C-alpha cells in the first residue's frame, strides 16, 4: 500500500511541535540591485525552522561568495574586484559619516541575526567588533578562547590581528566544531563572504559571544544532518563537479561555483542527487555543507466527504506519513489515498518527499437485500407460505399405512422378478460346483 520512499530521510528531530511556517526574508526594504541578485534568491529559499541559532548560520551560508563593491550599483555582490566596502549589509545598517563605505564584518553578522529573527539575542546591532565584545561582557555572554570554552553553532567568534591593541578587529559566525577546529562564515574576509576554519587553539581567536537565542531548538545540528539528510546544501569549496552518477567515474556534466545553493533530494554514499538543467546530476557532499531543510505540504481532498484531515507540512529530514484520520462519506467505505501519479497510500504509510495532493478513494458499501423465503427466512405470523411448484422441493405428502391384518398381495411383475432372481442364483451355484470338480477331482 505504498510507493517507494525517497532515501535520506531521518526520524523526527524536533523537541516540540514547531512546524515550518515561512522562508527567511529581510525585514527591511531591500535595494532593487540586491533583489535581482542570486543572494536574495538564496535567502528566500532558506526555511525558517524556528531554531534561531540554526537559522542565523543558514542565513550566513546563503550569502557565501557575496563580494563587496565600489558603489551603490554593486549591492548585488557581483563585483569580484570591488574594494570600497559597498554592501547590502551596510546599506541595511545605515550610513556612517554619510557613507556606506566602512568595514562590514560586524554589519554582516548583525544582518544575519536580524534575518533570523534574533537581532536582540546578542545585545543589539553593531558595526564595531570592540564595542560588541564590551556589550557581550556586560551581559555575561562572552567567553575568552583561553577559558577553554568550546563554541556552538550560531556563536559569534571574535578575532584580533597581530599588533592590534583594541579588543577585536574582526568577527564571524560559528558553523560548527569538528576534530579540534572551528568552522565559520565571515563577512569582509578577503572582501567577500567566506567560509573558513581555524584550530581552536589559534591565537588569532580572542573569544566567543554566546547569543541568547530564542525559539525551539532542533534536536540535531546541521553538522549531524550533514551527508545524511536531504535539503539545501551550499557549495563551500571553490567549485564542485556535477556527475551523471554518484561516483567520480560518472560523466562530468559541468560544475557548481563557490556559494551555490542547491536542493539535494537523495543521498547515496556521500553523493547528493539534484536536478540540473532538467537532468539528474550528483555532487560529492565533501564540498558542500548542509544549510537548511526544505519543507513540504500535504493536502487532502475527498468528494462529498466529511472529517477530512487538515493540510500538513513537514521538514525534509522528517518521515512524512499519510494521516490516520480517514474521511467519512455516506454509503461508502474509505479504501486508500491516491496521489496525482497513481501512488497509493494507506493511513500511516510513509510519503515521498515533495508537495503532495492526496485524494480519497472510496468503495460502495454492500446494499442489504430484504429477507426472502428462498434465503431461509421463515414467514412471520399472518404471512401466507409460498406455493410449492413442481420444480421446487416442497413438503412431502404422508402415504397411508396399510391396515393391520390386511395381506399385501404381490403383483405379477413382482412375482416374475423374484422367480428370475431365484433361477439366476441356482445357475451360479451349479457353475461354481462344476469348476471345483474339474480342478480338483477330474484332474
């Protein structure tokens, strides 16, 4: 009663009943130049999970590769040779000294927090790393590297270059920690949004901010979902090859550039399947990071029925199942759900990933026939018994018994039959005797 279920789904990961409701979207009016960019399209694809720390990292990864420009016309992030700090993130923050041309690493982090709905979680919005450190210290939300604190996804990471005397001169967002290294997303790193990593003991790191994120956290981090869950992945390497099969022996179909956001629909041995220009293609997930789940909606329809299940949404890392609530229709019994492609699902069956419209399939209930005499029903009092026809069995008519003392005289036919039977018996006996004489006496 079920169609093949797409690989790569994992069990329910939410602590509570939070469900995806929308994509991440800027809370301010973006510039027309940025709106036309791939980076704006990326941010609008990111699912708002309700885990503010998770969503902050996802927002940062969606901007990977964005490059600063030299004027307002460069707010689309495409000027790969720009050096004058013109960015959409500074524009969202506002001018300083009447200009958008200022160091933008802190403005980028502030922008990501705001996009994720967490702008107040770290003490406010800043363009100064030093002032931000001081504010976090006042709030008790700062830990130095020397304290041994191990950062978590969504933490702010502060750096100080050699020879700098102030508290910090650069900031980024922690993606995850693995094998003694901390992985980050940073704005204004080589004039663009970059993915980097450092040893936890690196003296370039001075400390970490610990925002007080709200929302319902997911049970697992993006790192735990890496390479096992379908969803949106960001290319974190310079490029990654597209292959026709999940192997390096597959035909090369092209490549994806740094920062490209793609939807991985299935995972096989570290390779992710995606749709590329109308064709199935695969990339090695060693060169891409899990960024955000996608969510799917299931709607239920039924003709002339009641008790219809409500529409439901679920994350791509969840196992979506057909609702166990079955619709009711007078004179019919519910049989199964069917999708537009003919897939059949019983209540509780796992569903394939993707938006689905499930239609109820019913079968008529049997019609109860009124009882009849032929069916064995007895007539009620006052009913006339059905007539007995010659072709149908009926009650037998008792035959009169002979009166006692009156002899029964056989007919001629009966006497002839009895005499014939006697003669036949005598002849059989004679034949048997003759055989015995010949066999044992004459021989």
